[in-house]
C-alpha cells in the first residue's frame, strides 16, 4: 500500500488565464523562480515519489521540454535542483485526446498506476507547505482514498467540488456526498476539494461508469461520490495555503506572497513593497 506513483493532469486549456495562456500552457506560467508545474513535480518528489505521469494535451509541448535534459551550461541553484530531481525520478507523458474533463484525464493513468494507490496532483495548483506528504501520512493510517479539502468563502463555493461528511476526528471527514460546482443554496457545506488526492485503484472502475456531468464533462468528483457510497473515502482538512494558478488573482497573490518569503529576493522585494506599494495603497484609500 505504499504510494510510489504520482499522476499530474495538465491538459486543461487555461481559459481563465487568457490571453496569457494563448501560446503557453497555464502550467508553465512562472511563479517567482519557477513555472507552476515544477512546484508540483517537486512536491511529489519531496513526498517520496519517484514515478510521475503527466497528462498533457494539444499545445503542451513546453511542459515536456521543460523536464527534458537541458543543454544550458551555466546554471543557477534552481536549475541544479531541478537537474538533481530529474536524475532521480522517471517522468512519463501521455496525451488526453479530447477535453472531456478531469475524470476522463485521470482514466489515462490506469496502465501507469496498475493496482497501486497513487497521488493525484493538479498541475496548476501550488500548496505551501506541500500537501501530498501530509495526505500520504493520513493514508497510511486509514488505507483508503483521501482527498485534501479546505473551507472556502460562500462566494467561492460555485467554483469547487464541495463535500458533505462527518468529522470523525479533528480535520478528518468521512465523505458521504460530493457535488461539483453547486449553487451556494444547494451546497451541503463550505468544504471544498483543493486539487490533491491519494486514491486507490478502485477509482478507475467508477470513472468507467461515470456519465458526463457538470459542463458536459466526466467529473472526478462524481466518480468519488459514487465510490464513497461503497467504500470509505476521507477528506483531510489541509492546514496550509493553496494557490490556484488557473486564476489570475491567485496567480498574482502567489507571486507576491512567495516573493516576500523568498531567501534570495525577499528582503529587497519587501523593501520595494514598503516604499512603493504601501504608499500607493494609502493614497488609494485617501489616507
């Protein structure tokens, strides 16, 4: 039951980031020193995973190129870290033939996963601190599929998969129902999925039976809802920060917050914020 493999869906079109993503994958949008998907691969690596499948689509070749061998001779510490990781992991790629939803994309991972539990990390989300290691630790205890969740403000409910469940210990929920992007008045809670999972291979049986749902796509949420009726599926209330880089505002927040904390540029960036940003905010607020 050891989690040795990770699957990273990265086939989405990134329409919320247009025109930034017109000619580049949203997963390659930079956050401080690195593209988003490098943070995701590093999260899998530092969670102890050494086999990774990235599910791509049309116009995603830049992702494959990024994780290929580099011919650049002069390298900085970020390049050296990536080279070290790439020397220790095996990264595979497969293309989702049509844009038919996250559930459809995950089905492409079945030959890679075989009969093992696996981590699933959405390719446009950054978690600080890394969420996957925490999920794996919880999985070792419950030995069932587990989903990272977070509380969201009411206005964000229609943008997420929302769970209904019973809290069986602090921060751990046994899931009873899940709804993909419900209306606020129809949502069973304010607890939302956040793009990190550890799943058992039974999920593929349910994905095969799942009909198109929200948006006419095959939703992973629907398959997990059906699976939770038959076997235990848990939610883990993630205590850290999550940035959805498919959203322009979250992308900007990620760059600012991570730059402020960065060892290389954090001090200089903080000084710039004090000199330029804070006075601008004061003028904006009429102070």
